[in-house]
C-alpha cells in the first residue's frame, strides 16, 4: 500500500527545490552554493583537500617503522614548519583550520544533498530494484562518511588530546601510539574505520572526476584505477600500523 | 508462452495503488512487451474489467513515451532497448514479471503505469533551444564542425526524453537527461551564443524538480539510447565555468 500521492499538477507546482524569490539578488557565494551541481563540485574540491591530508598524514606516520626518535622528531617538525615567517605552530594551525573548513563544507553539502534526494523520491519502488551499475561503495557513501567522521573525533580524543583512555604524554608521540594500539578493541576500531575510509575513497576517488567535469577519453579509464590505487595505499598504510602494534611486531 | 504479470494498479493520482497479478497465456515470443499489455487489456475488457493504462506512441523506440519499470529495471533487462522494443523472447516461458511505474516526486502517477513527465518540459523550455534566424535553409557546410564534435553532439541528441534515467537513479536525479539536452547544443558552434545561459538555466530548473547526482552510473545502463555519463561531466564543467564567467567576455573562446 502506498501513501496517497498528490494530484500531478499540485505536485509539479511544489517542486523538490523551491526557486529563489524573484527580483532578489543574492550574493555570489549564496547563489553559487544554492545549486546541487556546485555543492557536488565543492564536495569534490574539499574531498581532494581531505585526500591530500589523509595521504600526507599516512606517509608521516609511517615513520613509526623507523623508530621512536624518527617519529617524534617529525612530530616536532610539524610544529616548526613555516618558521620564522610564521610563529611556532602557525602553519599547523592554518592547515588545521583549512581542514576543518573543508570537513564542514563536505559534510554539510552531503547532508543537504541527501535531503534533496530523499525529497526527489518520496515513494520508494514497491518491488525490489535490480541495480545494474551502482556499487556497494557508491550506495554507502553516507554511512562510510559518517563512520569516518565519528572515528576522526575519537582519534583526536585518543592521540591529540589524550582523553581516549590510554596513558598519554604530550610530545611522546611514539609511546602514545603504542599505548593506544596495544588495546585489541581500539586496534579493531582503527582498522574498521580505515576500511570504511577505503570504501569511501573507492567511490569518491572516481566520483570527484565527474563532479569536477574532468572527463577526457584519453584518461577516463585511469580514473577508476586512480581511485583503486589511492584507496589501497591509504588502507594498507593506515591499517598496518594498529595491526603491527597489536600483534607485537612494533613495540 | 505463458507469463505471470504483477502490475501496479492505481485508479487515479490521489488513489491508493496496489499490485495485481494476471496470468497471461498464449503469448507469442515475437510480441513486444507493449503488445503483451495489448493482449492483457483485450482480455480484461472482455471480462468487463478496467484495462491497464500505460503510455505508448511510436512503438519503435523514438518517441520516449513507453515507460515501465520491469523486474526492477527501467525498460527491462535488455541494454539499449525501450519497453516497446523489448521482445517476449527475451523472457523464459513461465516467467514472473513485475511491472511498476517510474517513481519520482516530479513524475507523479496519473493512473496505473502512466506518469506525468512534464517536469522535463520545464527543463527544456528553460534553454533547450538555439536562437537562429528562420527563413530559407542556409547552405550546407557553411559552418564547419569537426567530425568528433558532430558525432558527440549526435550521441547526446539521441535522448528521447523517456525518463528512464530518473527512474533508474537511486537519487531521482535527472542529470543524464539534462546533460544530453544541454550538451548536444553546447558542443556545436550554433549553440555557443547561449551556451553559458543555457547550462545555468537548465541545471537550475532541473534542480527544482529532481535529485542530485552521486555518480552511481545507473542512468546510462538504463538509458535506451545508451547516452553516456560523460555528458554529465561535461555539463558539470560548463555549469561551474558559467558561474565564474564574466558575462561581458562570454563570447570569447575557451
Ligand atoms: C577523510 C575524510 C574524507 C575524505 C578524504 C573524503 C573524500 C571524498 C571524495 C574525494 C568524494 C568525491 C567527491 C565528489 O565527487 O563529489 C567524497 C564524496 C562524498 N563524501 Fe567524503 N570524504 C571524507 C569524509 C567524509 C565524511 C566525514 C562524510 C560524511 C558524513 C562524507 C560524505 C561524503 C558523501 C555523501 C559523498 C558523496 C559522494 C557521492 O556519492 O558522489 N565524506 N568524499
Ligand atoms: S537520457 Fe536516456 S534514459 Fe534519460 S530521458 Fe534521455 S533517452 Fe531516456
Ligand atoms: S513507444 Fe515510442 S519509444 Fe517506446
């Protein structure tokens, strides 16, 4: 049984997305953000920023395998970059704010577009759909995204603020990581979250090319390969660390 | 052959709908899927029951009227085939086939399998044309068009406006239809003067009625004309460019 739907004419006079009021000029940014195509473009741009961060973050952290001194020195260097033109931790804070901005734009756009899509198909199909092209990854973007967001909050509590339950000392990056990852449940949380990130990037790393309009017969086949390659590198690098610590290979 | 049809019946736009099951026997495998419905309707009328309302016109894959969700896929399981071109030989004898209408907020159901697709007309009205002096036909080859461009524009121009892309899209987005209608003009020299206005107006009209693309790719698989999602990327690119374009310089190349 379906809900009683409206008469066609009434339905079309009340579209999914109301038009802006006539005659009111809105600032460019507001006008631009009002469009779903532009929101997807912003999601791709902020997605690339986040991918850049995820990649650099992983490469930096792999110093875990080069020993305590190497990793702690790298962590110290992060606070110094940009000196002397910027104060100590200056560039770090600029990057942090840029990332925070990117995360907010990415998530708010995702939430608004999701609502728009729900309104565009209020009555679902009553018989089962037979999907021909949509993948597990493309259909779970919202959920893998939410898992990653929740994980990032926990990860900051755990290793940046030191309130994740493990013994934590400011500046002792190597030891903090060992203390945290030695706990089996926590290692599993890190591994699952990074697998979710990998699934998100399997679709996102391809989808962003379409959203940005980067389509060219000469490299179209490479877009999927890029997404698979990028997601694989990030997952292998990030999952290896909790795995190596919890199994005692690194301690 | 014999098939079991489960069909969505809804007497009117605001009425409650439900599935009805019909056994249809003595079906020829050379029949089209629409002819199967003709046979069913004849028998229903013979029994004094209401025939199933469905849209159809050309029955040769060019008008875009036919629109049935067949076993969970728009226009059924065959690629590059509209419902009217789908033959019964593609189904097994004794097959169970479920048919429902397109479902999208802006494709309201009129009756049974008929939906109102006039939201597509709103999109085309907002820019799917060129302004050209009418009168006698211009000489051939006056405007030179590279072969690759002409081919690509013709690929997009194949869209018959059936709405299968919207029906297939988990988001109820109309990006494939809109991209096809924009790009067959935006690719050609004749479409250039209105290129940036066209993409802005048509995308914004589309967004009033339909959902937002997340690049699942269901639409191009469902499309009876096999229109590629490459056109969606090109539309996105033109849309973003148009927003940043200085209108006074808009006639410059690039
Ligand atoms: C490290 C974190 C993240 C990275 C690197 C990332 C990366 C990306 C990329 C590259 C895209 C493709 C952009 C496009 O084509 O529009 C994307 C799309 C998306 N992201 Fe993220 N993202 C991250 C976190 C999140 C979070 C926290 C959420 C949400 C709660 C989220 C939700 C989405 C959604 C819904 C899409 C839509 C994609 C689509 O279906 O095309 N993402 N992401
Ligand atoms: S793009 Fe294809 S599926 Fe969509 S309306 Fe046009 S012909 Fe139909
Ligand atoms: S009836 Fe014209 S396309 Fe099917």
